[in-house]
C-alpha cells in the first residue's frame, strides 16, 4: 500500500485570482507579500513533478506583477520544476505578465489574453471646482511635486514625463514576454503584439502568446496520467481580514467595487 502511494505523481496547483495590487481600504487583490508563502509551499512539496498556476486577472500593479513573476521563476529554477500556467476568464496586462512565468501557457478558447501595454487614467476637475467657486491652492518643495494634479490645468512637460515612465515600463513588459515566449511569438504577422491589444484564447494561440487550449484538470491528466495527484494551494482569507472587510461602511464597499470593476470591464467582464 505504501509503495503504491509513493509512486503517484504529484503536481502542486496555485490559484491566483483578482486585480493585482492593493485594491481598496483593506488591501484586497493579488500582491507578492500575500502570495509569497503560498508559492513557496507549492514548490516545496516533496515528490512534486511540476507546479501548475491558474491565473484569472485583468492586471493591476506592474511592480507586484513583476515581483510574482520573478519569484515563480526563481523557485522553478531552484527546485528544478516545470511551471505550467492556465488562464481562466482573463490573463491580461499584469495577469499575462505573471502567466509568462510558465514554461507552457494554456487557456480556454474564449479566454481574454494579452493587453501588453501600460495605462494611466485619471480625471480633470479644474472646470468643476471653478464652477462651484472653489480655489485650488498648492504649495510644494520641488517644482514637479504636483505633477498631474487633477484640479489644475495639465502641463505638457508633465504628460511627457509620464509618457517616458510608461515607455520604460512597457519595455520591461515586452522584455519579459520575449524572454518567456521566445521563438514561439509570431512576430511576422500583421498584428502588433505589444500594442496593448488583447485577443481570445484561440487567437492568442495562433500568435504564440499561449501554447494550447485546455483547462488545468484536462491538461495535467493528459500530461501526467489519470492518477496524477493535484495538490491545491490558494491564499485563504484570515478571520481578521474577513472581520475588517465586513465592517466596511457602504461607501467604502462601493468605492472598492467600482475600483475593481473598472479594471475588469476593460476586458468585457
């Protein structure tokens, strides 16, 4: 009996779901600090032959995305384990960056994949506060400290400075994708892969952004046999976090929901 279980193949399975970064008053979302131990445990399973990662995220913080991506790759190298990534509804923007930690990436034919770009969005309220008779007063030490203040006129130099930062971040993102996908990318197609556009899973496969179509259970059993043991790892919400979350007032809850929904809705969700 003991030898029977000893011979079974084990695959660790990590689940990452939500907006990336600290979203809302009580820090909902995927971040490196919250996922570090989960990832470590998944890679530390004795007799594991691979680590699977399911990602369902429209993106968010480029820093947190990069930290998680890098940590998964470091653990894979250290433990000498193959990483297989599965996209669910969405693996876009930072969600796709994390997916690039996989040696192979799979998705549903209807998954949303890509959005390799950088976005910053805000509002301008200068005309509104003028209309209601409010005067904006700003005092800074450092001429650029009030860059892109939403209550004053936009400055050309501020926009150019922001664009330069975005170009640096975009270049980092492109480097990750090119390093991960390599010759699999169909760069000779008429479609610009790094424009920020996103595609269905089926089209993403044609473009080389993913390796195939299929879900985690299906692909893992096909690769490692019907008797493979899939050991699941996912960050659980602690009692205190649940208590704090339930104590949010209705306005806080609404703001948090709108903040997350605005990111998901870029991809039709």
